[in-house]
C-alpha cells in the first residue's frame, strides 16, 4: 500500500504561479513512476506530467513550457510547479504512483482555481 498526500492548491490569478506537492509513504520502493493528473468539472481525468524513478519527464502538450515536474527522492515527494496559469488549468489535481506490480495509487486531490 502507498499513501499519497497532495498539498499546495488554491486560487490564483491568470498568469500567476502555484506549486503542488505530493508526499508518498508506505511501499514506495516499488514505485517506478509518479504523475500528476487533473480533472475539470464535466471532463475526463487527464494526464498532466510524469516522472520516472530515473528522472525522465513527460508533459501534456497543453502544459509544456509552463509546468515542471520534479522529485526529491530523499523526501519521497513529487512536485508540480505551474507557471503562467490559465483559466483552463482550473481542475482538481491528483497525484498518482505507478508500481512495478501493475498497481497504481491516487491521492485525494487538491483544487486549483485560476480566476481573476
């Protein structure tokens, strides 16, 4: 079992920045990648960014150049730095861990609202 706890969501104006954190605990040794997803009202959950144990990153086209995913292995924490935020970035953001066993786990989600 893995527990994921997100923090850092909130309200920000368009063009602003916000950082999210996801702290992992439990069977973290089996994680091979972690990711951030988001789900806006009335829409399907979508992948935002991923990072592997080796540090390889991947981003959705809609956030490339604006968002940055990183990890601190010593703290078992993954971060998502979001810059130049747009109203369409408004969503609940979820942390996900993918494991060599094929299992995956989700955090409880954190709300990000971009509005003036």
